[in-house]
């Protein structure tokens, strides 16, 4: 769910397919057949091919020679690696963002947190509320790093966030001890508002690691069954 409406059919196709890969509607390893995609999204072949090429660059899809594209696979090993890299990039972005913190930045963070908090209260397991929750979760984390000055850092961080988001979807199915993510987000907000970088980095590490651990637990339990 992106703030700006896509201006072209290829951009629309890219966002639709990317979101469905991230939320699991398109399964890891699934063949992205052109006939299927045209039926699903009501978009022509040329824009879909452009979108698939972009998704391959993002490593959310894989091109297999002349056989077309498939959804990238997932694994416990990749979940750990993805979580580790996201933490590295997000931590650096948070350092830069707090260094350049402003009243406008603070307003963005507070506003995003408020919407996230409302979405968390409304979440009831239905697809619509989960999508809303995921949207505002992303926007809250984006708001925290929004004053980072490096466009390259933000671009790489956003790319790895999409991959880690795939695992967060799985973490919701884990049978590990339940988390109070509402409390986690509130503590992160308080640390950000007080410009307490050390605490914010510690809370962020715990937040990301818990998601990764839950996803790994789910993947390992699926293999054992």
C-alpha cells in the first residue's frame, strides 16, 4: 500500500505483484505465469514483463532462463541473514535520522505512531485489518528514519525491509511466546522523542530480532511436520 498512486501500468503491476509476494498470496517458488498474472491483475503482458524484471532486480522474483519467473524462495537461513542486514541498515539510518531530528520529523513520527496504534487496536485477524496494520507498521518505521540524509542508505534499507516483511508475515503464525508489539512500538516512540539513540537502537534490535526468531521457529516447525 503506497502513498502515491502508480502513474503507469508497469508501476501498478510492480506494486501489485510485489505486495502479493510480500504478503504470501504468491507463494515462494510459485511460477509467475503470464496468463495467470494477466487474469489476476487485469494488466497487459508488456507492463507485467517490466514489473517482473524489476522484481528480479529486487530479488523478490527469480528469472529461470527461458522458463520465465518464479517467486524467490525463503528459508530459516535467509530469514536470519535478512534480519541481520536489516538491523545493520536500520540502525545506521536511525543514527543519521536522530542526528538531523526536527520538529517536522517529530510530527511525522507521532502521526505515524498514532495511526499504527489505532490499527493495532482494530486488528482482528482479517485480511483487511492485517493489511492496514502492516501498512502503518511500515510507515512508523519509515518515519523514524525519514530524516536520514543518505538516499543510498534509505534505498538499500527499504529493499531489505520488503524481504524482512515476508518473514514478518510468517512470524504471525509462529507458536512461540506471544509478543506485545504495541508496547514495543510505544517504547520506541518514547526513546525517539527523547532523542535517546542508545535506547532506540537497543529496542530496534530487540524488535527486529524477535520477528526473525518467530519466523525461524515457524519455518523450522514446518520442516519438522
